[in-house]
């Protein structure tokens, strides 16, 4: 009985890690989306949530306001929890926390802080 209890306790951290880690496909998709946005920031206008696109004044306004190229950065921790995710992008001026939501099967940027 004691051995079985120890085995369960030993397995808990692994179960927790596998339950909280983002699926590799989601992390890859989010990272690819953000890297494409660094090369062509206007491309992100097609990957905004409905609320964020509305706040930007629509797609045309978003494209007009986009710089030609984003400052270089590194994409850090990507965490997925169901239909929401966060990613951290570090740049020379500081870090941005990007919140994403899954809408219609695709990841959409919902907030940047």
C-alpha cells in the first residue's frame, strides 16, 4: 500500500506538467504567427480577434497603422489553456504579453500589453 502511494505521489508532477504544457502544435502555430508578424506587421491584422479588430478600427485601419517591420525580438514562454493562450515577446524596449484566443479553429491576437 505504501509503495502504491509513493508511486502515485511520484507521478503527480509528471501528470501536472503534461496537463499544463501547451500542445506542441499550438505552441508552433502561435510562434509562427508572431514571427510572421515581426517580418510583416500588417499580416497580423488578419489574425486579430473580432474585439481587437474592432478596437483597431477595422482591417483597413489596422493595415494603414502597421509599421513596415517590427523591431527584432525573441518569443518567450507560450502557454495554452484550452481556447486561450499567452506569449511573451521580449524586445530591446521591454517585454510584451500577448493574449490569444482560439476562434473558428485559428489563434487570434486578443490583447497586447
